[in-house]
C-alpha cells in the first residue's frame, strides 16, 4: 500500500490483524466450512458464522487505513508504479511457477487466462487490488473535496452517502437504482475514504475508552448472524427471503460498517510504547499487501485451503485454535516471501537512476495534487 514517512505502530499492527482476518475469511469460505443458515445445529455451526462476522470488517478497515494516511499524502507515479508492479509481479510469477512445475494443465491455458495473469489490474485478477488502484488514482481529488469542507458539511456528506450506499442496500436491496457489488467496488471505497478522513480530521469526536469500542464491536458482530436466522425463519413460512440471509455479511451492510468503525477506532486508541515491538510491527506490516496477493492468487487460493482441509476438524471443539494456527502460518510464509520481494524491488527500482526518471513526472504530479 501507500508508504508513509512516519509509521504509527498501532495502525501498522492493525494492518497485520486485518490481513489475518482476510486469510480467515478465505479459509472459512473456500474451505467450505460455513453451513447454510437453515442447516445450523451445533455450536460450531453458529460460532463459524460469528467468526465470519468478526472478520468481515477486514476489507473496510484496510481501506480506512489507506484513507487515514492518504489524506496527508501526495499522488506520485512512483507510488502508483510500485503498487501496480507488485500486483503484476505476483500474478505473473506465481502463474509461471505453477505452469512450469506442472501445476496448471496445458488445457487450461487460453487467451483469457493469459490476459488475467499478465494484465491483472485491468482484468480484475484481484478485485481488491484493481479497486484500490482506482482509489489511488482519484484520492488527490477526494482530498480537495475533503479539505474544502467544514466538519458539519463533512458529517452531512457521510450521512447521505451511508444512507444511499449502506442503509438502503441493507434494508431494500432490490430497489437500489445503482448496481451494487456488495461493497466490492470503487463507489464504496470512496465512501470508506470519506469516513476515514473524517476520523483523521476530527479525532476529538472519538470519545470513550478503547475497551468500550472493542466490546461493542464484539457485541454488534452477533447482529448479522441473528438477522440471517431471522430471515431464514421467515423464509421457512413465507418463502422468497432465503437468498437475502447473507445480506448483512456484505462489506457495505450497515452493521458491518458500524463494526468496522468501532474496530478501527479501538486501534487508534492503542498506544504501543516499546520501541523493539514497534520496529517489529512496522517491519512486518510492510508485507501485508503481498500476503494478500500471494494467498489469493487464482492458482493458489484453492490450493492452500484444500491442503489444510478445514472441514476435517470442523466438528472438533478446538477447530478455531487450529484455524488460527493455519492463518498465522499462512501469514508468516507469505510475509516472508514478500519481504524478499520488497528488497528486490528496492534494488531494481529505488535507486538514483529510477529516481531521476520519477522526477520527470513532477510537474504532472503537481497538477494532479493541485499545486500548479
């Protein structure tokens, strides 16, 4: 993601936690652990959906982090290049690795697969990466809008946007006049950006103790599950509502938005004082985006979940401990790989020759950043 000059270790820790949450989401989903709401009987059935709710905030929070820092950042082609190059590197490198090791049948290779692998941002290989690049392209213009508003107008904008893009689709999804991708799109990322920028500009609005935010987040996380069971109950009597049972597990569902804000503020209120711990957190956090790009690659995303096969131990009382262990293992392995990639990119692209090239874009960047 976008680099910052002075890292705040509490937010860098949040990067790590949210990426682990994303891995957990993929383990539950692609590991086919989550039962249909109407077929839940055991404690593990209910608890798996509660864990899903706890983790579903991860994407929103990750965008919050970007919005929180990009508000005081400047657009540069160097930053854009590093983001796109990182996506391209993993998309192509992992494709070539599996192809030459026989992990991809030759019959699966066609023009569409090659376009996705070699043009990953344009062809939406990673939906989050594509959407984030789009957000990065427009954030300087969003900053102009944000910095031109006072607190009252900013708050009013948030209310309007949340009513339109969250509350509306949470209550009456079929009547929504815009194509809704459940928060997996640029309009929703822009809404999240405005929320994060509000939190950054008006920290005095964040009253209360950190533990209150964490506890409230944990309590509200039960709401999507309760709502799903409620809809399934109605569906059993009247029909036609079963397809909406997972509606409040979407990124732009109003309970998920509330949970995301609570969790984000909780970490803002954390103060990590130990310098050694801060240095470790800051070092590891640099690799979080790479963790996503590796484990969610088209030819990796189902391999690692099938290898661990979480359904084997889902009926065990300790399944969550094993799942957490898998998540940590995946994070460590992928982060270790990306740390090597970071140093490789620094050697190749962060040098006097390349920096001279980046400097030639200065005038264009000034115009984009409103400094012409």
